[in-house]
C-alpha cells in the first residue's frame, strides 16, 4: 500500500519562500515513509496577488526546483502552481513531478462562484490527467473541480484508483461542511480514494491575506470509495500521513455499482 502525505500549509506570495516550504514538507513526509507528497493548490503563490508576473512554464525555475526536491527524496510531488496561458491570463496548473514524471494538469473548472471570478485571470484546461506510481494510477483534480462528478468518473474510467485534489477552499458559512460532503461524494461517485489537500486557514496561522480571495480553510482529508473518512486535519498547518489500499477501490465499486450501473442518456 502506498503511503501518501498531505502537506496542509499557507503559501505566501513569494515563490522562493514557498520552495522552502515544499523542501521542508517533502523532507518530513519522506522521513515518514511517504511515496507521494501532495501540497495545496496555489502552492507557488497564494490567491489574492497578481498571478501573471509570477507564472512560469513547467520547465521554468520553480517547477525545476520542485523536481529537484522530488528527485532528492525519491518521491512524487504534487503541487499547485501557475503557468502562462498565452492569452494574457495564466493557467491554474497542478505540477506532478518525480519518479520519472514531470507534467501538469490545468484546472478545468474555474471558480466563478461566491462572488469570485477565477476566469478573469485564469484560462481553463481541457484534458484530464493521470499518473502511475508503483503500479497504482492517480488522477489529478483541483479544488472547484470537486463539484463536478463527471471529471472524477472519467478519471476512474482512465484507470485511477485514487484522485489527489490540491485545493485552496474559500472560506464562508458552511464551506467546511460542503468540502467534506464533496470529498465523500466524489469518493462514492468514482469508487476512488479521494486525497483532498487544502491550504490551511490563514487566520489560524496568523497570516494576513486578501479577504476576498479563496485562501483556504484547512480540513484536508482522505476518504475511500465507500465514502468513509480515514484521516482528516483541522484548520491549522499540519501534515497528514495515510496508507491507501487500491484493493478497497475495486471492492467499493463492486459494492456500490456506482460505475457499472451508469446509464447514459
């Protein structure tokens, strides 16, 4: 069973400082035996700052630095960053690097909700992404994607047993409850393990941020294909370590019929 680490923290507006946070988090996770180390969405730079001047391609300095950290510790690192889109906006990209991989997933569903318009500065992606580590296929999604079950079922159809979801979940009334409901629902929809890694709550961490930006509430969690939550964090910065069993995915899918019993109109 692969060991997964979710590094829940508050990223800053300084990509160099955030590399230091990645380095420290990977070192702790690797020491705990993790094979896959997940950081939140917007790990390169938090929301609420100008993203265009910070965006870099996947072969740029920031992603290469993360790749070097992953190689040093022999792990797969998953972390949110921003890449140029070519139309004046950026792409909200999940960097996936290490263990022979170096690729990105561009967030498909943009957070034009609760008074925030991500699409004003971010261009949408179009293609689902999976990566295989030690014979286990992981799907990649990001934050607001979790409201759209079709993506998670497509990732399951592509062979995913687990789906990692780096997030920067916006605060607000009932939002923590929604996050838990959605993590568990997407696990049930797809039969997959859902590994939701969020930005910690900046208020708890004592960090001043743009109050209008979705900068995180914490509550990272791991749920299996039956919708059972195996581990979760609170609002503060913390590290979650979990072992996932891909056999549970197959058992859950047989038990619930969530994929086999689909009827497409």
